[in-house]
């Protein structure tokens, strides 16, 4: 395939991606919709709202807050490592999903963060479609059929649902991985193809969603080895499978080194986080077998995985067609992914019993299923005037039609119906099933196969757009400006934390407004952070979906004071006498703001320490009424001995000289010594210096930071610098340019063999 065809295809898929999504832009030109925040308490014009707001999606609670924070830090010339605005502070790179080292993140340097996320959504779908097109062409599909395959893969429902998420960062590269593997099996140069595979694998692992990345790499392995098993080579089939497994192992190892900047801190974050506990509580995650019928209808019941009845029709046709197209490996990989994603017995029991795999969310395997389906669609569109495909088409039309009628008959399809009694969720599948059937029937008599292919691609696009295309919107889609209540809190002091019920503002949305808040919506938080927040009256990650957070409990004020919660926002105003006696109202109205005069500062000096024998005892002592948390710090290990210095310090005082996320400088005056307590989360990446000398920070008050001080005045600096991150950055910085150079450098030419007569003349001359 020529470079002109590839460039034209890239332009086509970029145009299709934009055309599909542009109707969903609002007046401010954004594809995303964070304006739903106006339905929550801080913005709602009426309270309670007539219809309760839907649960906030990942865009509101994860993606936009991450992008906003990273944009500010990157533009300030800093690597965003620590987010102090969520809970008591959380690591950023360790969560993985911000995808800090992915090339798309560079957009944040030049484009406003919500516009950047919209551009990313268009690019992700376009790249996914282009990759599937190139793979289909490599496997023998004509151009119209390859375009049809690309359309199915780029617009499948899981891509559309997660197009703002890092998931498509990984899935969009899956067809490219398969294409490089296919070239290798056809005798391509191992050096250049290995470098290309490793580069693509590294970008897949840097995508920001490790689970999807692992699924994509595993699918590439499975397809490659099945293809190697199906083709004989030197030494036999199994010998070739062994060679190809070695090739893939080397490439995967290089990919891991190239993605070490994300993988090393992310794996450390997983080991220290509550993710394992959350997954263990959730158990085997995936789609349910009862959700399978949603593939056939546009209903919203269950997952709603309608990929298009036209796509299913052509996939059946492609699976039955003759030719050299590798249908069996594609079908086997797709079937295995389908069984795992939908928890089909006995796969569900088998995978659920595995230690790590059993805790995964296997619904991400939909990207593998839909790629295999898209490739079979390409083969089906190309199967013109093939008798076996024609018979399969009749069977597909009959089977799909009967399945739709059966769903109708058993009442599986809920929702409104037309005047004829047909459920509206069945109207589109039935209409497009008739359309593709008529197209294939006409194609048997029509000799213009290319025109039939282009019409099939158009039908597939139309089927996806009618079912999943965004609807036109008016008004703003961006985050609303900070309301008066938050402006009041921010004016009082940016470093002080605020308590806001989740019913008023979704967790993590406060990051947009640079307001520190205890709520968190991220399983990457540590177990200790989760338990400490539970003591402060906040729910765990799992409980966010089952209950709403109301005003603080009076019994939690002790912990809220320790965690520097200086303000409380409530709607309606508080009525509890215990809370009203402890808090001072500073802003009245439907949204009331209260000041907590007893809140500790972000950094303070405790004059004595109390040792806890275990983490459980440390957590118990936090609630013990005989422990004055302002004077006493609770430690779980004894501090080491530091050099004694006694500069003059007339009074105890703590002043934060400089505060940046993950980098704090404090002037501490302790005439009698003590412990400097900094109320941000303890993590293994924190480092400390005391008067320029490196010291080890301690875990204090169950999950905060502390530095022991000898009597005197001290300059303390706390910095979050996780060692795995910088080790990974060096490995990636060495590996990726090397792979790029190996892939781009021309291959050495083999020496030419000289003719026998020329060799004889040379010997004679000697």
C-alpha cells in the first residue's frame, strides 16, 4: 500500500471522527459536558432539584480535574507529582490514569484543558479507525472493505463511551501491534519490526490504563502465536511458534523498559493503595450474560453494547467467506475475549479463581472483541459473489431477525413502542437488517464491487451514528465558574481544607477550583487514607455509590480539626446544636458557609510523642479523648537521633515559607524541641531536609507526616520525589530513543557475491 493511500485514509478517518462527534459540541465548542454540575447543590437554582442529578461520570470526577491540575503544573515548569487538593493529598503519577507521559499530554501545554480533552477524543477515534484500516488492508481487504472495518472499530460503543478516558490511548494501538506482528510473520526484518513493536507496546503501556494495556498486549500475543501455529515454517510449526514467542518476549521486555516512567511508580502505587481491597470487595468484574442481548438492540438496559446490526450481519458473512483471510485466529481471539468479558461459564469461574486476573474488570476486553468483529466485517464486505458467503448471509439475516423477534416476544426490550406495537429499540436494527440484506442481494447482480463496498461502509457509519451519535446541544458544556460559597472559602486561605458534602459537589471536582477538600473518588488512595477519612465521617470509595455524604458528624470534629478542615459548607443550613456550637457562620443563605475556629493549621509543632504498638492502636488513639492531638503526635516507630543544634528560638512558631504541590518549605521555631506535623498523606516518596541535612520523615497520626525537631529554629523542606518514578524516567529516556533509532536506521545491505570469472581474474592479478 502506498504512502498516498495511507495519508488519504488518515485524512478520511480524521474527518469521520470529527463529523461523528461535532453535532455533540455545545455553544462553547466542547464535546464534553461538565455543565451537569449546575444540578448539584452549590449551583442548583432550586433545592431540592425537581429531578435528582445523575451520578457524576469519570469526566467530572477524574479526567477534567487531572487535566486541569496537570496543565497548571506543566505550564509552571513543574512535573505534577502530588495533588494536595484531594483528601490529605494523593500521588498523581502512581494513579496511572492521568497518563502524564503519553504524547497527548503535550496538548495541555498549548490548549485549554477542556478543549484539549475534546481534541484528544477526536484523535483517539481517528487513530483507532486508521489502525484497523491498515491492518485490514494488510490482511487482504480492498479499500472500501478496510474502511468499513475501520468505521466499526472506531465507533464501537465502548470507544464512544470512554473517548475522554485513557482507555482508547491503549486500544487505538492494538491494530498497529497486530499489523507489525503480521509483517514479521511474512518475513519482514526482525530488527526494524521488533523496534516498531516495542515502541508501539511502550506507547500502549504509557496509555494511562494499565488493565486495558495488558489486554491489548495479550491479544497481540494470542493473535501472533495463533497465526504462527497455522503456518508452517523452517523446523515445523511448533519450532516457529517458539521463535515467535521469543521475538514477542524480547519486544515486550523492551516495551516495559520504554514505559518504565509510568509502570514503576504505578506498580508501587498499586502496592500501597486500596485498589486491591476495592477489587477484592467487588470480585469478578465484567458484563453479565444477561447483557448479551443488548448487542442486538439500541435499548439502554444493561450495558447497552449495540455495535450495529449491519456489523453483525457482515461479520457472519466474513466468517464464512473463502480466501486466505486469517478468520480462525481472529475468531478464536474474539471468542475468548467475549467469554471473559461476559463471564460465560466456565471462563468466569476459571478466571475468578486466579489471584490477580480474578480481580480485574474484564469489560475492558470489549476493545478486543470489537477489533475482531471489525476485521470480520471487512472480510464480509469484500466477499462479493461468494456462494458460501451468500448462504451465510441468508442464515445471518434469518438468525438475527428471529433473535430480534424473540427478544420482542419474551419482553426483554423495555421502553416505548411504535403505533404498530414494535419496541422503538428494535426499529433501527430491523431497518438496517433489511437495508444490508437488500444491498447484498443487489450486489450479486451488480458488478461494481467497489461501489457495493462503499455503500456498505456508509451503512455501517449510519447505523453507528443513529444509535450512538451525540445529539445537538445548546448552552455551555464547560465547568461552571466557582460559586460564591467557594469564593468565600478560597478568599479565607487556599491552604485550608473545606468540608463539602458529595451531594453538593462531586468528589474531586474541587480540584478545578483549587480548593483543598477531604472527599476523594479514586481507588489509588492508600488504605490508611481511606480509613482516616472514614474516621472523619467520609465514605470509602465503594460507599460513594450507595450513600450520599451529608453534613459532618459532631463526633468527627476531632479528626476534622486535625486534618485542617477550616470551613464547612452545607445546604440546607446546619441545625445540629453540637455543630452550631463548634462552628461560626460566616455566610448565610441557602448555601451556608461555616468557619471552624478549632481547626489545626496545615503545619504545627507537637511538643510530645506517644508510641502506638500497631496501626490499629494508632487509629484508636486518634479518637481517645485523653489524647490532646494538638500537643501529642502519635507515632508507630521511634525517630532516629539527629545532630543537636540549639539556635536561638524565642517562641514556638511555624510559618509555611513556600508551598507548591509536593514541595514545601517551613520555618519552624521550637525552643523546647518537638515534632513538626504536616497534615498531608504519608507516602514512601516523601523526603525531608532539616537545616539542609537529609532526614527521614515519619508517619504520624496514623497517616500524616512528621519531622522531629531539636530545640531551636529550623528550616524544614518536604519534597515528594518517589525513587521509582525517577528510575523509570531514566530507563524510558534511554530505551525509547534507542528503539526509535533502530527502527529508523536503514538496514545494512548484504554483500554482493562476485561472479566466478571476476574472482578468477583477481587471483590471476595477484
